[in-house]
């Protein structure tokens, strides 16, 4: 793991470098905020943690870490501060910084704190931001309960054929950089809960664990943005003769939402009719198509141009006599 230290005091930089190098980390150093930002630009995906002094000549630590987040929002950002500025450091955490360390620091405590911040960040990568916030409040909020949700599924059309001539590493790079990462961020942009990746598919929930009056509207808005983003990505990949064709399905209705599993492994998810329906609609959707159920249609028809899809059999899905194709925003 690469860690970047930004501090105008050489003694602090060297001290941190020695401690963290002995801890197995690869350490990069910068004495000013601008220099640190430039290093992050050179290694945007390689640096996992940035520790920046709060008070520095020119750009302070908070401004530095804010700009670094714009380059890669997944980097763990930690403020290093003296006790005199501890209140400002706590304020920085409230503004989105992942944590703070105080000077002078104990070596064991320093390494333990970094492990804590990394673990917390990785947990937030395994569950959605909404689930993480609910876990922090109380586990009771995640107990299984009936909840009205809109469920979104995406899947790549012809994925097997597309990847036949690629190496495993090429497949992973394409999926992670050009599919999962951009679509996951769009789910979060629309306050959805990223449920899971299933093979080459994405499952997202709108309405659990936190519900809003416009869950269906945000689900369809998310799907439209996903389609636009994939069109942009496919244009950029055309020079490499690569295309990622995606179909999307959305189902709305009552589901059981909560933590399910065994004492060995549990996960937050939703179970029930809207999940099965969304999965079925996603399989029906052709490339670049967003297919929604009737209940979703009734809630979003004033915001989108939508056509009816006739002569489609939804075997095993009772009550669905019509399904609908989202053309775009009105």
C-alpha cells in the first residue's frame, strides 16, 4: 500500500516515513500541498492513504485534501495536527476527511489508527454509504422489515463473447474501470444503495434502508444517467475496438429489506417480488434499453418519455400485463 505524507517539517516527514516503512507501507513524501497534489495526479489509483499536516505555508491541509479528493474520492484522507488546532481537525472530519492524528504521536497508536481508517474505508466499499450510516446509528435499523423499494439491475449484453479474446487481467481492468466504478458512483449520486455486483451485473436499491417519496423517480433517473455514461465510455473505447453494451431493468413494490445470512456471513439486501421482477426485466432489455414495470411507470410517467412494450411474456411474474421502455427525460 502506498501512503503519501505531506508536511512542511522534514523531521515529521522522516519520522513518519520510518514508522510506516517498518509497518510494510511504501511511503511517498511532499513538503507542500501543491507538491502532494501533483504526486497524487501521477499515481491516482496507486495511493491509498494521504496524511497531510493541517498548518502549512500556502495551501493548508484541509484545502490540500479537498483537492486530492477531486482527483480520486476513494483515497483515505487524514489530517495531522497539533493539539492547538484539534478543534479544527475535528471540524475537518465533519467536512468529509476520514480521520485525524495528533502530534506528537505514539508509533504504535499511529499504525493502529491508520489500520482503523483503512478498515473503515474498506467496509464502506463493501456496503453502501446508506447502510454504513445506519450501522453506525444502530444495528436495529437493519433488522428485516417490509419496505417499498425500487430495484435496479444492469447487465452486459453478450459478455462471454466480448471477453473470449481477453486475458483475465484485461477483463478485470475493463470491468472495474469502465463499468463498475462509473456505475457505482452514479448509484451513490442518486442516493441509491449499492447492493452487490453479480458477475457482470450491478444491483442497486432505492428505498432501503432509507426511503424517500421519490425512490422510483431516482431509480429511473439513475438508469438514464447510467445509459448516458456508458454511451460516453463506449465512444472512448471505440479506438480499442471494445464496446460494453448494457441493458437495465427496474421493478418497484413491497420487499423484505434487512440483514440476511448466517453468523459466518451476513449482508444487507432486499428479497421479494420487485427483485425478481427487476431481474426478469433486465434480461428482457436489449442493448441501451431501460425496461420498467407498471408500478414504476405509474410513478415516473410525468418525468420521462416512455413507450409500452407489447407481446412480452413474463412467465412466473403475476400481475404484470404490460412493461415499459424508457426513451429519455421529457
